C-alpha cells in the first residue's frame, strides 16, 4: 500500500480523493474543525484520541500511523509525558510492540523519564501484559545500569521471572543475570526471589548453589521473624521461608549423597517448637513440613541401604497422592542402586509415570523441578528394565528421556541418555533405532557441546 510521507499528508490526500471539506471530515471523525485546521497547518500535534479517530475515519486499522506519530508528534519537540505515556499505553494495548520499543528507547535519552516508564511497566505487569512490560523494564534497567536502586533490582527481578521457560540453558542465563541484584530487592520481593533462585538452581543440579542460597534465605527470614519484622506482604508467612530453607539444604545434601547431614536438616524443619502462636495458615505450613519430614526420613533411610524400610515408605505415601510422584522417582533410583525388584510398585502406581504438574497443600511445586525429576525418572526406568534384560522396554524409556531432555535443553540429561543408549544400542529394535537417530539430529542442531555449564 502506497502512502504519503506524513500523517498530515495522508489526511490531505484523503480529503482531496473524497472531495471532503474540513467541516465534513470534522463531522465524520468527531475532531472539531479548528483542531483539524491547526493539525494540518502544523501548528499543534495530534492527541492520541484525535489520531485514533482520524485513522478510523480514513479507514486504516488501529495503530496504522503509530510509527510516524513517534517522530512527528512526540519527538519532533521535547517529549511531553502526558502524550507519550498515553501513546505507550495504547501501543501496549494494541500489541504494537515495535512502536512501544522505539518510543521507549528514544524516551530514555532523558533519564528523568525512567521513574515514569517504570511505573507504567508495573501497571502493565499487574495487568499481565508481560511482553509490553518487559520492553519497558529493559529500557529502565539499561538507563539505570550504573545506579544501585531498588527500582533497578526490581526491573531485573521482573525480567528474570519473565525469562524463565522449559529451556534449562536460558534459565541458567537468567539466573546468572539476576543473582547480583537480589540483595538490592525490597523485602516484599526478596524472599520469594530466593525461593525462585533455589528452585531453578535445583532443577539445574547446582546443589552447592542451592545450599548457599538456602542458608542466606533462612538467615534473613529467621532474623526478621525474631525481630517481629513481619509487617510486609509476601506470598507466604515468614516461617515458610525458614522451613523451606532447611528443606532445600536437606535436598542439597541428599542429592550429593550426604544422607546423615540431610537427616539433620529434616529434624530442623520437623521441629517447629520455636514458632510462637501460629496462625491457621502457619499451622497448615507446619503440618505440611512435618509430613515431608516423615516421608524424607523413609527416603534417606532407603537410600542409605536399609531397603527393608521400602514397604513402610510405600504405605506412607500411598495415602498422600501429592507425594507419590516424588516417591516413585526415589524408589526407582534406589532399586537401580541396590538391585531391587520393584515391578509390583511400578504396576501399582503406573498412572503416576506420566508427566503432570505437581502441587501440595500449601503451594504448587516448581515446574522446573518437576520437569527435571520427570526426565530423570524416565532414564532411571530405562536403566531398571535394562538391568532386568528387558532391553527393548528399557531403551524405549531411555529414548523417551532423551526426547524430554531435548525439549527442556538439559545437557546433562541428553549426555546421560546418549551414553546409555550407545552402550545397549545393539539390543534395540529398528523402530527405536530410527527414533533415536532422529533425536540425535535434534541434539546436533542444539550444539550442546558448544556451551554446557552443567556438564
């Protein structure tokens, strides 16, 4: 579609082509004749309302002139926030993100607009218009990168949350970019930010980092609790962060095979005598952590080699549906380690071998943790059946795990599965061989060996 150079030129051409007077166009557009005359003579810029009315009257779609409006009516003179703010809001509403980004970046030539851009970004974030909000947060963060403000830290926290995905590689980058700012965050957000970092690092297998972050979070939360500093709103009561810190440190040591230390932290989140006059919500949290303590005591006893605890472990979790998936992951791992036959357990809980989001009584489980656990479960099932010489069945699970590892870009998962398959590939059927070959092409496209922080 051919257009004239300026918005004014478009209006003039439309009037000429349709043989309209200013008065007639004023009646059509709802913009008064005097304003139209001033606009066409270049004596005043258009407001957003006038622009939208004129655009609609000419017959163009909403936002058609926005790109030209930036240079002609906003930055032709010193930007006016009353006009600029409305323009950015309309760009966000219409999804004109290219115009939003262009205008926002031009705005940042004047750093005094940073607080106003940040406030608008917060509005958009609260309205769940995340793509538009991210553009503004990035502009504010770039303009204030040499500052040490809470606003800058919150920008990076918002960007961190929005950059998380099923992709472990991008999640790792997100952690690296955000972590330096966590200490500058306002107390309202800081503890929840620690929980997010702990969960992402756990899904990446960075257990030493999990332990360090959990220790910091626990100390901060306990200090505030003892000082009665619970006046700010966060998503959970302070005791949650204290107990979750103990649980995270327990998990970190357990994953590294230090079951004695893991059991020590189990006793810390199980014993809640220090909690003073708990509220109903706090009591619910306490009961959930006590449940986890009992389940994890069975787990670490089993992983230490005391396999006779397995029936009691099964009996405990079978009445707690939220615990079954995690228990299965651990039981298959123990079965491979100690050469146990758990066919009856697998059949009994087969419905839980499919991926599904996990939750508990007090919150939803981090999907990143669950996805990583599921990938590991599939590979452990594969090993279990390979150990029992059910090669085709075992290799099918290994290929399933490889496919899921590719989906979440888990370098560790991909390398683990490839190593196992290559060891047993001569036992595989043609169908599984073909599927594996196709997946290897996907692995090669990802170039996992070029950059791998997890290996």
